[in-house]
C-alpha cells in the first residue's frame, strides 16, 4: 500500500512540474535557512559547555553602585586569594589577568621573530586548569605554572612561534621586557569557548608586568583585565558565597562611595550577558529562532496555498477513486505521500545548499561553524524532525480538503472554490506571508537606520582621518617620535594619548572636587592626553583654555556633564577649582569642553576629565590628509619602525575602532537582511503560482471581458485589487508587531532613532512593489492573451 502511495505520488508530481518546482524551491530555501540558523544557535548555546562540572563554575563579577550602577567582569586582584583563604565554599579558585595584543619575540639563529598575540597573554594560577577542561599534552598541570617566568602555550602557538609542537623549555620574550620558558603544551583551545587566550603565564610573574594589579592590598580599584573563576563544592549555593562577599567591601573599602557589589555569574551566562561584555545576547538568538520559524511557515503557507488551489484540477481523480472504493483516510495518506516526496527532495537540496552557504556565513560573521550530519546528533535529530513537522503541517490541510470531496459533485465538475478550501483560506495564508515579510522589512529598516545613526552621527569630536599608532618606547623617545611624525607631509596633527575620546577601554574613578573632604557621589572617566589631544580630535572648548604641556598631572579639562554633576550652572564657575583623582593625582581645572560621546550609543555620556599623564600614553593619534593616504601611512610606518625596530608596527583608524562597538549588531543586520530577502523570494514564488492558477481559472472570464471591450488595465486591476486588499490587511497586522519588536530592541540604546511613520510607509512600498512585479508579470500575460484562444480552451 505504501509503495503504491509513493508510486502514484511520483506520477502526479511528474505531471505537475511547475507546481512541484515552486514548492520544492520554496521549501528548500526555508529549510536551508532553518538549518543555518539552527547551526548558529547550536554553536552559541554550546559555548563552554564541554567543561566537566560546568554547572558549578562561576565567574566573580562586580556591580559598582554610585549615582548609577555599572557592571564589569573585573574584580580587585586580592579578592580571589582572600576568598580561598577565608572560606571553604570552593574546590578551586583561580585568578587570571589577561592583557590583549601582547608582543611576543622569539630569538633564534635567523634573528628576532615578532608576533602580535591578539587574544593576549594570561597570567594564570595553576588551579585554572583544574577548573577548565583544557588538557596538557606535555608538562604537568600541577607544576607547570608554579615557578616564575614559566608559561604554557597551545599546539597552534608552538607551531607558529617555533615551527614545532616540541617546544618544551623554549624561551620567548613578552613586550621586550620579560623572558618566559615554555613549561607545558596545551591541546588547541576549542572554538566554542570564551577563553580565547593561547598563552598562559605563571601568576607569580604578574608582579614584574603590573605590580599594582598583583599586589595583595590593591582593593582600591578594578581593572577589567583581572578576572576570578571559582569551582563551587557540590551542594554549595551561589547565594551562600555572595552573602559573605560584602564583608570584604566593608573591610577594605569602608569610606568609598563607589560601593562594590560582588556577584557570582554562572559560566553558562558569560557568553550572553552584555553587561559583562558577553558577545551574543540571548534575545538575538530568540530573534533568529523566530526568523527561522517564520521562514519555514512561509514556505509551508506556499505549499498549502498552491495545493488547495490545485485541488479542483484533481477533483475527477478523487471522485473516481472514491467511486472505486477508496476511503478518505487512504486519499489523505496519498496526499501526505506526495508531500513527503516534495519535502524529502527539498530537504536534500537544503542540506546541499547549507554546505554551499556555510563558508560565506563563516566569512561574514567571523565564525568557524561546521555541518556534519554523520557525527552531530543534534542535526541528525533536528533535520528529520523538521521534515516530519513540515510534511504534516503543510500536507494535512490540503489532504483533508482533497479527501473530503463528494464523489458525485467531483465527477460532475460541480465543486466550487469553497469546496477546495475557499478563497478566504488562501487569502488568510497570503496575509500571513505578507505580514511576516513586512515585519522583517520593518526590522531591517530600523536596525539599519540605528546602525547608520550610531556610526555616522556627530559624536562631538573628529573621528575621520585619524590613525591610532602604538607607543612602544620610553617617554623621551616617544616625544622624539611624535616630533618626527609631525614633520611628515600629509600629517596634520599628532597627539599622544591613552585612547580615542570614545573607547570601551576607560579608566573610571571617584573624584574629589574643590578640596571636599569626601569623594563625589559620581564616577569620572579619566582621559589621558597631551596638550594636542583637544586640537587633534577637534574637541570644542566652551570655557577656559587648553592644557599646557606637562609630563605629570597638573591641570584638567572637564566636560559639560561634569559641571552639571557638581551642580554648577555655568562652565566658567568650575574654572580654577581643584580636582583630585586616584587618591593622589591633583590639579586645577583650566577648561571645559562640550560634551562628546565617550562610549557607544548604548551608554550615557559620562562626566570626564582630560589630563596629561605621560605614564598612560600608549597611542599616537595621527590626523592625516586623506588626499594622500597611502604615501602618508607608508611614511608613518617607516618613521615608527626606524625608532622602534624591536617592536611590531600596527595601526587602526578611529572610525573603524568606533564601528567595532556595533559588530554584533552588524552581524544581526546582515542575517536579517539575508533572511528577509529569502522570505520575500519564497512569498513571490507562492504568489506567482497562485496568480498563475487564478489566471487559468479565469481564462474564460478574461476572454469574455476582452470581447466585450474590456481594456488591459481593467483586467490587470481584476488581479491587482485582490492583492492590494491583502497587503493592506497584512500591514495592519505587521505594523504593531514590528513596532513592538523594534521598540523593545531600541530600549538598550541610550541614544536611539525614533520609529517614525516613514519606516512603515517604506515597508508597505517595498511589499507593494515586490507584489506588483510578481503579480503583474503573470497578469499581463493573461490580459494580452488572444480572447478567441481563451474561449476555446473552455
């Protein structure tokens, strides 16, 4: 019986090639997107889940409570040691201090080889490798990092540095300062982890690299570089540990108004919590899941529409089968068999398309995803399950309609559209398709507008044509290099600074203003820059003057927000007042600049100060003339290398640095643009098939209208008015849904675009144009057909 079902199914589908092609293409595209989205979501949900006891691994993070609450993954350096010594809630505790963009130098017979280690170097306690499942291939994890100046590296790094994985006891130099001996070789770090570091140095060596951070009394501040991971004992509740942490705040920070609140963050949340620099928010995964669901629904709606539209053409077949004794259940399963053939073929094509598309997805989103049907049990379950859902969702309703035909009415050709599911059902399904497409179009428009607003708005400073080049030598030598850079043709200004005005790398501290006895109730962001900082970045002085040249902190320029925070009405009122930061850095406020965005548009503008602090200058900001970009950049590199032959040259444009704030949003925009196009294309396939069916059904009516003098425009409107109503109804549904979704998404931005009426007008216009092109082509063919031939076909 089942064999007969499929034999007849192949015969029917071979007879209706256009119907089959449209359905296979629509379902294949929908399933392809579902597979790719599933692969992306599966990857993000798998991050750091391969560690043993991952449910007991936590990272200690900090909430800083002041005039507002800020969040950081960093903790005071001594916290991990104090918790280990004072309590027994944990099996293991490990502190890890990570410094990105480390310069690694290898000396051999051919000379010095230099490498820039992007993920950086991590000064790590040995317990780190008891907490995380990163196995050693060579060396003993218990002793590999116990001695100073020892390091563990991965196989990949060993090959890169030394050309072989047999790198035990080899030596490398960090930042031209500290030598390390390789004491262990790690198996390469898996891709699905947030622990990206490839070089791990002994924690005892941190004192040589950053004495303050490694100190046992450095409770006064927090650097995001310092993290602390704990492996709780079985049956220990995280709340128990959190309940004892406030005691450290009272003991070591009793007078500070910047109250630290330490929390335990589950390892499973590290990847997703944007407050602590999580790279993928869970709501983004939900959005992708919904898009995948909508795409599959859109393809299924196509199938249902075309199947019910074709039902009348098969009425005699059904009538004959029923007269010859076929039961309704047999006819239903016959149609399910046809649906199965189409779906299986579509799934096979979708798998092939997924393999073809995956390299492009990896390239777009800088991932390294894999599709392996033979080893990935999740995909082995997901794809057949998806196929079964599609078969029964898409095939059940048409199957019930077909099998329900009355045999006498079917044989006498007296079945109506109502018998075949009715126009109203198909109208409803088309409305669903249009509504989904319009919601996706609204989403694309809003995200694109917000990204354009974030990247191209006036930030309050100049970000174009400024190149950030590293400082890699002593203060005296750095000043000499600055002078040489200023002499280069094409260079307009040069400033030595810590970072651009807008940066995710900030120093926030509690200020003491005007010789007050206590710290202020707000934090201040400290920007280190020399006397050319204001001019190079085009900051606008609204009161006072610029900083005078100095090697130490002696003067400050503050912003408008600082003036408001200290409750002054005029910027001039703050001039001449004293300001103290970091406990002992004191100077006089000499100027006020207009507010500028010191962080991304997710955050408010902070109170800030700019001061000369030569010890923190790690970059040159070089403003260039874009008319001679290539020769200017080449001259900058040549000059820099001549002064710093022992270092590795690198540069970055400020506008690219700022664009990096929104990298995850850019990735989401690319995905939604792609899937929106596919959703619209799938809808067009179904719309074209449905219009083709309507044109066939109305062949005689069109012929009569033309014979009686009806114009082509009248006939086109006969088709157009139907779909115009459907677009309008779908818009009424899509507009509030799209507004709610995008308004919720925009809430994360402190500075955001308004969702105005033109967003919705644009969505409707796109839908109308696409529908008009799809419907118009087939309608024109029907309208210009010879009426005599049309009447003869009936």
